[in-house]
């Protein structure tokens, strides 16, 4: 449940602006670029294809994510064999902004959960670990899966983000 302004929610929900928040807080992010998608503008369309093709010279696969998609929607895996096919899917899905990043082999992804109440008080719910096979979420692990050092680092960085959210009126 969100009770704050839509612009505040969007700042943290939109993947593109969320990466900017992380950079402002000196939190490392996956390298990549943002791209505009405009099905009516052939120049923009060609620029996206050129960007993707150029990055594929350095990485075997790329992950393209819609800036506003959630729960795995708007996620595209691109390699040198399917650039045009994926581009057509992006256009068909009416994407407007994309993050273009190298596809990293991720086996686990931490999920640190917080709640910010209406008074701006931050409550930490806990850390779980999500398991992945390629782009598929295959389950969660609760308990001590990561080293204590890694857990502290994740909780420190997550806390920085959530404190920033609370200070901006997010609840």
C-alpha cells in the first residue's frame, strides 16, 4: 500500500531513476545505458539496434529491461542471433524506455525488505535470497545463505536507500 505522491513512488519504482538514486548514494550498479523506444521514429529505432549490436561486440548476451516493468515483465534477453526479433517484441509491447545492460550469470539475488510507516519510521522485515536459473525465479531461501559480511553490506546499502526513500516522503 502506498500513500505518498505518485512522483515519489515513480522515483524508486522506475528502474532508470532508481539507478540514478543508487548513483547519488554511491551504491554500485550494473553498467549499462538507457534507451528511448519510439515506434514512429525510425532514427530512434535504428539507434537502439546500433547500441545493442555494438554492446554485443563486448558481451555475449544483453538484458534489456523496460524502465517501468515489474515482476519480470518487460524483460528481453538479446544475443547476436535475435536482435531484430527482440526489437519487434519491444515495439509490439509498446516499451518507451529501456535499460540495456550486460547479461550477468546470476544464481542468487538478495531481497531485503523494509516498511516505511506514515510517520516515516523505517522497519526492517528481513533479508531473503531469491534463486534464479537464467531469467526464471526458482524459489527463495530464508536464513543464513550469504556470509555475514555480505549480509551486512546488503543491509547497509539497502538501509541507505530506504532512509533516502523515507526522507523523500515515501510510505
